[in-house]
C-alpha cells in the first residue's frame, strides 16, 4: 500500500502539472471503488481551476473555488500525468483533462482507492475530520505521544499506526522508526517514558523525511507519478529483512505478526 512518503511523492510529482490549470472534462469509467466515485464529480469539477494540490494523511486534495476532489490511492492505486489523448489501459478508472493538454489518470487494479467530491472543507469530511496530527507538523512531538499513551496498554507499534493518534505511519515506517529509536514493537505504549517518546517522535520524523527525499519506498504495486520508482527500500534497516543480520549488532532480524501485520525488529537492539 502506498504510505505517506509515496503519497507525498505523488503530490509533488503532479502539482506542477495541475496547479492553476482549468479542468476541461472528467471521464469516469468505473465508479465502483472502495467508496463509489461521487456521481456529481464530472459536472462539479469540469470548468473549475485547480487552486491547490495538498495532502492530508494519505489523502490527496485537489482544491478549487467550488470544492475539492478527495483522492486516496488505496492498496494499489496510482496517479500519473499523460497526454489528454492517451488511450486508457486496464484499470484506468478516472481521467481528468486539463487546459494544458495533459491528463491526470487514476489507475487502481484492486479498486480500494477513492475519488470523491465535497463542496465544503475537505478537512471536515467524515474521512478526514477525526485524523490525528501530521508526523512532520508542529503539533507532533514526544510530549504529545506521551500524553496520548497514558493508560494505553496497546503495543507501541499499533499505537503509532493508529491514524487518530498520528497519521501516515504505516507498517514499513513504523518498524523502521521503532528500530531507530531502540523500542521493542510489542512494548505497551503506556510503559514508554517521556524521554523515549521524544526519541520515537524524532525517529518517525527522520524516517519519513528520508523516505520522502528518496521518493518513497518501491513496492510491487507502486510507481511514482513521473514513472520512476522510489529508492528508500535500499535503506530499510529491518523491514523485510527477517533472518538477515542486524546492521547494528549482527544478530538476526526477527519477524512476528502484531495486529495482523508483519513486524520486523532486532531483539538485541530494541527493548
């Protein structure tokens, strides 16, 4: 699944092509995504000018004076820029044509993504209004994590993957941040000191920022908006490395399922 760095990479890739451009038409070939494509989208969006291309958590927001398109890539979705006469391929569900002769194409083989329309603030939409702070924003730090963790016996990995606590810390980056901070993924959130939460918050920031700089993590189902894969996978310390030596101590990287997700860690380096 594309995670926050992949979504931010996509946003940065498409923004120069969309910002300030008028929408000529919207072509919907398949409405049956995780949430059906808003029926009014072609009518409401056509004729509008894209004023902004923003990201909230893993959602992309295409803002106009009349409203906003809310896009989620789901498990396998991608956005790319193609000429407005490009023939559709399999799973090309939505095209948005712009005045500059380019087309934003939404492809989603598993149909777990969405493309919705709202006339109000997208931040007030039911999918976004209860989300936690951005991990790279000013509202996120160790003090915030420590306060949220009080009385919470859930494993710290599940805790930081909870979108109502903090957004965008998916499975890959949760494992990597916990390794960097030296915290065992099964430790109860309420048993982690304020000082260690400071380190964890900084580690989350560091891992996500590094992934964004490198263009996101290359996974089987993700290709960047410019057709180039990300490269952060080459830098992963523990994720997907079960049985291989830890880069710090040489002990084998372990793997177990936590919250129905594969988790990777070093039992010597993480306590």
